[in-house]
């Protein structure tokens, strides 16, 4: 029997099929550029292999009474402490700037209002791929500081970054620890984190300018939403005196969340 197509009904696709649930892929770490430091400004280099829409993150340790800026970059949270501290031996301030990469990027200059000279500024850039293409690239952030009394010897003291609690799954966690001291500080072990997977230290950088500065960066993946756990390093100080440390923990969220 022939079919009379005048009376056939074609079911719309939206009634007959269900779209597959989208897989949320975690952001990935692309790489790190070369650190830079100075007493007026500094120009860290971009990581190799960056692509359009990657998140460029400038990690900054400094000793000054004002926060630094870089053209085209936005602040990721406040500096900590806030307002920043300057000109005592153990002051350290942590600050982060970010932007989405375009098709044409150049090395940014990190500077202070009016070209003001400072005790020191230390900066390095990491790149992250796979965050949302619009809006805020991070889910949550926490920051803080503290004075650590570090005696000489192998025992030392634990210095670290506090946990954050993510609201979405598959976040890439960036832990930035800064230490500023003229004392003979040695980081003896770490980092460690009991919660994150694919966890490793990706950068350590320092400056001898002014009262000196040191930064350590560790990253890991938080597959399920929830607390990321502490990230800790062990440190000793041959002079037997303490140091001031500051930290910032950032959860970068995946595209599609």
C-alpha cells in the first residue's frame, strides 16, 4: 500500500529525543612564565603555549602601602592584609590579578600608583585553560596571614594555605603562599594536601630586593564540591626567629558551571 504523505506527522526532535547531559571538564594548568621583581615595577613573562580565552593569573608578593596594578588586568579579591603593610622587616602582602587572554598578548608590567618606589615587588604568571568564557572564572577564594615562630632545627613549623569550600565540582585549586623575611628561612618539605588529586607544586620564586620575598604555588583538582583541605609546607629558620606569611587559595571553576 502506498503512503499518502499528506497525512504523515513528523515528530519534532525535542519530543522524541533527550539531549545528552554535558560533561563538565575541569580546568587545566597550562604553564608558568618567568618571575620578575623590582623596587618600582616588574615585568613577568607570559607562559608559553597560551591560547585565546585562557585565564592569565599574576601572582604577586610585595611590601608596600598601596596595591599594584597591571594594564588590562582585574583584581581577584583584595590584597591581604587589607590595607597592605609596608616597611617592617616581616611584612608580606599577597595579591592576585587576572584577565582572559586575547589573540594578542604582551608581558604585563606590574606597578604602583604614580610610579612610587616600594620596598619590593615580586610577580609571576600562570595560565589556566577551561574556565567559563564569560564572567567570573573562579568559584570561591579565601585569604589570610599569620606570624609563625620558627625555631632552628629539623622540627621547624608548618606554614600553609587554608581550605576553601567549593560550590561546584571539578574545580582547579591554586594555593599561593608568600613569605617575607630577611632571616635565614628554609622551606624543608612540602607541599602536602590530603584532599586534592593531581596535586603538585608548580612554582617557587623569590627576590633579594629590600626586605626580601618568597612565594610558593601549588595546584590540585577538587573533583567533588566541598572543602579543599589545607595545603602545607614545613619551614625552619636558622636564626630561631619567626616570619610573617600570607596566603590566597582560589578555586577556578570549569566551563559550563
